[in-house]
């Protein structure tokens, strides 16, 4: 119980915050939770007219800052564009903003959809905004704020130029809000933003609300990657894991069946065994990253052939009802060609793939079912590595190597952080 003096002090502090940032005070009332210090700092900078670069771990609430930019634009009678790297993230952010502001004030522009493009708030993929800038689109009239979610894509060797072009060519009157979980050189990046965009404040938070525990599955044995938090800080791998892998390496080297020229491999954990293990450990729902579309589809088939069923009868009924409602207008001939019945069978078992090669409506159904907790295991390419709000208790990386378009390379620390950040 607080004392009268403490209550008076808290009231004075709230009054000062309202006087300093009246728009933020009105915005915060509807949130239903108190702003964290980094959120408040970034939002206050926005209200003062400064651009911001927000770097905070996955799940920390960076998007609140982007949503405040939307609030400011609407309060000023201006426009805000919310850009994302992928269609799935654009679709989710569109639905989030429609829930808050209504369908009449929010639009969506991606390669698949064009909904209410002249709305004061438009969610779009970054390439769409780049094309608008080069075409001199009239839709840019009245634009006051641009939110660039996952701005670390600037460093991507194939698509990074798009982000750079947008940042450079946006009109000087537009305030830029940059959000990322994996910008390691935030101060250096901010210096460049100041050069091309004017005053930009850097807001960094290293607190992750949900702790991340890392494990390693060797064959069918699961080990903690680190013994405790202190060991994790020092990158000291768990001694038991080291002993086991060294002993395993010795056994493989001493196996006469290894032979010269033959690949020497340790015990293999099958995908169905991994999902079954996660289910028994209470670690579902999970996203299992496989850096191949064919691999993601094959993983679902393997789990079905192994007889995995992760859903209850009631959940299966709910899944079928949602899928049938979303596909009701599609001709049965098309559904047959698309492998609908096999796909539905997997969904009813709580299994799904998610990758860019899927029909957009199928991807959206998988996302909806996963958000509802009905699909328990999704085998995905990097399409789910970004800031999509998916309730994954666990993330599995099948490999630490991926094909970058030219060769197979190790995951970068930023990519590892982005992928594992989906957990929790």
C-alpha cells in the first residue's frame, strides 16, 4: 500500500508526462498496459518531431512505437505508411490496425492485395513504397510518417538497396520510424540516418521480456547449450554436451564402416521424432525452420507418415470449419489441383508448411490457425523469421547453414537472433 506522499508524487509525475506529451498520454490510455521506458522515450521523441531508430529484442514491444506514429498521423489529419519486408507481416499488421482504427482508415498494398490504397494509413511491402517514390505517385500526397519495420534488411545483399533507396528518396517532410531487433551497429546506422534524414534519436533496449533458453538435440538426447546465465554470457558451452559430442566423434572416427571417402555422420533425429519429443516435453506450438520449400513440404509428409496427430477432436472440428469458410468460394476443381485434401488432412493433425511458394490464402489460413493455437507444428522457411506475431513456445533450427542464392553459408549472428527470437 502506497503512502499519501507516494500517491501525490505519482500524480505529479503523470501530470508532467501529460503536459510534456499530450498525444502520447491519449494514445497510452487505450493500450491497456504501461509503456516501458524505451517505448516512452521513443514515442516522446516522435511527438517532438524527431525521427527514431528503435533497437529492442523480439517481443519487447517495438511495434508500439510504430503504432504511435500511426496515431500521430491520424491526429494531424495526415498519412502514415507502415512498411514491412514480407506479405505475411503486412497482412498481419493490416488486420491489427483495422481492429484498432476500423477498415475505412486502413489500407493494404502488396503483390497479392490492394485494399483501400488511398486510406490515411496504408500497410505495404517496402518494394511497393520504393515503386511509388520512383513513379511520383499521388498517393504520397499528405504523407507525414513512414514506419520501416525490420529495417535491418538494409544489410541484405539482395534486397537491401530497396530500403536504402526509400530512406534516401523520401521527402524531407516525412518522419522516419525505424524498428529492428538485430541492428548491432545502431549508433553507426543512426549517424547515416542523420546524414540523409536529419535529426534521428537512437533508442536501445536489451531487455527481453521472455527469457530465451537454448538447447541442442544430438541424436535423441537433448542438452542445455549453456549451464546457466553466467555461462551464456561467457559463451561457455555446457560441459556435458561437450563430453557427449567428443565421445560421439571418437566413436564415429573409430567405426570401421566409416571408410575413406565416406561421410561420417552422427545419429540422425528424424523430423517426426523431433516433433513428438517437443510434444512430450510440452514445447509445442513450435516453428521448425527448414531453409527449403521442398524440405518444409517433405517434413509435413514425414510426420503424417509417422502417424503424428497433435490435435483433439474438438480442435480438428474447429480447424475444418475455419478452412472450409476461408475456401468456400474456390472451385472444387482448383482445390483438387492444389492438393487441398492432403493439406487439410495435415492441418487437422496440427501440422503445416509455410513458405513463399504456397497459395496466399493457404498461407493466411496456416497463420490464422497457428495464432489460434490449433496448428501445433509449422515447418517454415524464413517467411516466419520476421516480426509476425506467432505464439511459438519453441523454435527449432534444423541446420545452421543455408543457401544464400550463390552458395551454402553459415547463418550470421543477426539471422540466428532473428530466427530464435520467434520463440516465446
